[in-house]
C-alpha cells in the first residue's frame, strides 16, 4: 500500500465508522428532515476528522502540542456540550417526515455536528494510530502532496459512510410511525447523554472504558 490515496481512503473507512455522537445525530437528523440534513450533519464530523488528520499528517506541532496539553479541558467541555444536546433532544418535540429542511436548517445541522466533533481532540490520537498501522511516515516527514492525498481521501472515506447511513435511513423513514419515532427520539437523547458522560470520564481517565476489562 504505497499509495497515500489508498491509505487515506482505507483509514477513513475504518476510523471514520459512523459510531458515537456523530453517528447518532446523523441518524436523528435524517429521520427528522431527510437525506440532505443527515448527510450534512455527517459532513460536519468529516470536516472535524480532516482537521485532526491534517494536524497529524502535516506535522503541525503547534496545534498538536496545544491539543495534547489541553485535551482534558477540551474533552470536559465537549462532554458538557454533548450532555446539553442530549437533554435538548429528549425534550425537543420531533415529528418524522417533516418538511425537508432548507439551506438554513442544513447549515445548522452541519455547524452543530462540527462543533460537537471538534470538541473531541482524542480523534487526533485515533488517526495517528491509523497512520502507524498503515505505515504512514512520521508526521512532518510526508511531502505536501502525500499529506494532501492522505487527508483528502481519508475525508472521502468518511463521506462514503455518511452517504450510506443517510441513504439507508432515508429509505426507512417513510415506514416509521409517529409512536416509533418518539421512542427512537428518546433513545437517541439518552444515548447522547451516556456518550457525553463517557466523554467527561475519559477526560480524567483516558483509558476508560478499556480499564474496566483489565
């Protein structure tokens, strides 16, 4: 795998798996407002992923040192924001098959996901692990073209996931009743709360939850 295009794409597909808060919010927004709202929610997470991947790939030491130094504080703030969003989700009235969101609504989805994802600097560590596993040169040792190819196609790998998830949920949303949607809405809210709590715990215990199984 000498091609940084291929390496970036594979790393994006593996480490860009739509799990966690970003995946939860994307599914929720797709159910509420349709494909484009869900897709651009995912794109917010993709921009965050590409930012952190760029820091690692281009060897931007100033940003990297800042993130690693203040990772605890950033993750703590991120956890609080995620919990607040979870509470908002639980109490917000949601109706499936609402009118598809316009440009302002789509932009709101994008910025919400970007804001939440960017408050998870641990992503940079995940991508550094991915780079190591796939034999990517040490940060700063790549040429500009190699780093650009790596980050661009890593982003493409995550975009493929968001197209798949948003498309699948869009196909299913017409069959979801209001009662089922209400239950799903509560599940998404509670799940977001739990993920926010995990984020706060990880800010103090980075090895959580792995430490529970040791």
